[in-house]
């Protein structure tokens, strides 16, 4: 019993948080490049403050990030040393289509990822590719208003066709949109949406979400046509809401907030807009413009598996007196039973088991945990070594919870990739200081450092976990 023999252990990154090389080999500019570190980051990622290009006052960490664009061979070799079975990474749309609306792709960009995937294969690592991890070409944002415009579906389709064809035989596992529900919470960073004053934000967000859902179904269709071996998944920022108390008002509120996220997977996995969503959109005054054939497309091309990120559970309360704490972009009521990370994210391993069970009950499709981990301040010694027992403890408890979900509850789980297996730029804060990796990278919040990679204590620990297929977590 325990994890399946072919369980996909590994780690995850996203192009904009690790690659750097933002203007190399013909790459175009994207929303994720122009989000700076500092106090303006939040208003910018939420679409309230406009930042369509670099300025002199801000520091933009994604420009160089950890320079994986030039270090990928060394980094993949380190992943292989840990015994990774899979490596989740994302493609930067603007390396392949610098503006997004070209007919022909940029060969240098295509070649880069081909080399990366070949390097993975050489090291017996199965790539798990996120087609868009928050990124949208700046040109599509300026000229079309990003995903609010239906034409984005066609541009995304072109991207998918290009990569599915070029990487046939190299890549089998695909995710269409990273944390698709983030469009509601971080609309500029998550989907390139910026709002003009007085605009009905819900209308824009849900229409854009509809276009992404159509694009996702289209991607699934094309992926299967090009190679029946392809497996396509959706990706949700997950973590159940608990009611703060047994007051039915709290329970009802928790259910309603959970549905804001499930809405996306309900469409991607069950193939139609759920009844509660139709009612809710009506109440919000949102009218989704659907094209002929949309409903059939959604119904016919549902995902093969469901992937998600899990950092924490959340709490819903109707009592405004309860304290709020930070979470993955969306804040939640503080749970008095849980400890928090240095960034205020609450730590709840059992919540992972609960989330796995909830998703499996709801969809009965294979699940894949594609993000989980602890963002912490690491203090390296002079050799770059970090004694990160806190990270090992966090991961151990979460792996134990997922083992219980598989072994004791019968949840079907394909794999587990920890977030930021090598230190990278934080999406929420733009900091380097918030580290998740097994591999320390010498770079700070201001962009200083040698970029040298060194193994932390957790490196050897995770290696052992993988080698024993999750049976030795000591
Ligand atoms: C998820 C994202 O929201 O959480 C990642 O998919 C992100 O891109 C991760 O980095 C952790 O969040 P943060 O803000 O700590 O980087």
C-alpha cells in the first residue's frame, strides 16, 4: 500500500519567478515582469494601480530572478540528485510569442524549452508543464485589454498548438492555467486585467474567466488530438474554508466562499456552469457573453486530472471582531488552533487531507498536488548551508497527511511537487527572502548576490523521502 509505484515526486517553479533573462533571445514583455517589490506591488497585482512598463523608482525582481535561463542545466542536475521523478515548470508565453498575437513563433524561445525538456529527460525527470503561470504578453494587455477580449482564446490556442506539436514525445503532463481562481483575487498578476475607474470589475473578471475556461477546454481538445498520450489538468489555489464556529451563519459563509473557487473546477471538470454560479452571477449583475458552441465545448473537453496548490486552510466568520491573517493572496480569519509561518500563513497539515478528500469526493478524478511548502527566512552559514529543520517538519507533516488521504481514505493521487524546490522570487511579495527551496540561492531582495546554489539540510532529507517512496520521513 502507500503511494503508487509511479508516484511523481518532485518540485515546482514558474518561469517568471526563476528564469530572468526577461529580454533575451527575442522575449517580449509580460505583466509578470512589471510587478515591482515594495508597497505598490499589491495595488498593481490587484489591477488597481497601473504599471504597464518599468520605471526608475521601482525594483523589478523578475527581470533577473535567479537567472535560471542560464543555470537550468546545473539546477536540473541538482533536482536529479534528489531523485526527482517530475519537475513542474512553466513556459513564458512571451518567449514563444513575444507579442502574443503573431502567427509564427520565436524559434529561440521554442528551442530554449526544448533544451530544458531534453535536459529533464536526460536526467529521467518527467516535465510537468504549466502553459500559463500568471503570465500574459504586455502587448495583449495594451491592445486587447487581456483576457476580457475573446480574441485571447485564439492566441492561446495558437500557443497551445505550437507547443503541443513541438514538444510531442517530450512532454505528457500539461496544466492549462496556474491557480485559475486567482483571477478573482490578483487579476493583473493572474490574468493581465487592469480596471478603469467605475468599471464593473465582476463583469470584467467573470467574462475574462469565461474566456480562460473556454481556452482551457480548447487546450484539452487540441492536446488529445495532437497526442492521445497527453494528460491535461486544471490548477486551483485550494485550501478549504472552515466555519469559525458551528453558528449556521459561519457554515453558510464558508460554503459560499469555497464555491467561489470550486466554480472554476466545476466547469473544467464537470463541464458546465453550476446552478449556484448562475444565480450568483445574476445577483452580481454579471452577464456572460457566450459564443455558439461554448457550452458543448466545455461539456466535451473536461480535464483528465485535477491539480492544486495547498499552503493552508482558511476560516470563514460572520463576526467582524475576529482577527484576520495573511494567506496565499486572499486573507482569512485567524484560526486560533493553528501556528503561522513568518508571513502569517497558517500551518495545517490535516487541512491538506481534508482538501484532498473534499476534491476527490466532489470530482472523482485523479488529483495532483503541484504546490505545497513553507516560505521562511533562511540563514546560511558561510558555505551557504542552511539547517532548515522547520521546512523539513512542515513537509513531513504534509506528506504524512497526504499519505493518510491515499492509504486510509482511498484518494487517487498522481504526485506531489513542492513549491519553489530551488529558492525563487515570491509571487505575493516579490521578495527573495521568502524562501521555499531545498537549494539555497545567493541573492537578496535588492538583487545582490552571486547566484551561487548550495544544498540545504532539506535536500538530503527529500532525497531520502523520494528514494523510499515516502515511507521514510524521519
Ligand atoms: C502560488 C503561486 O500562489 O503560491 C506561486 O502559484 C507562488 O507562483 C506560491 O509563488 C507561493 O506564494 P508566495 O507569495 O509565497 O510566493
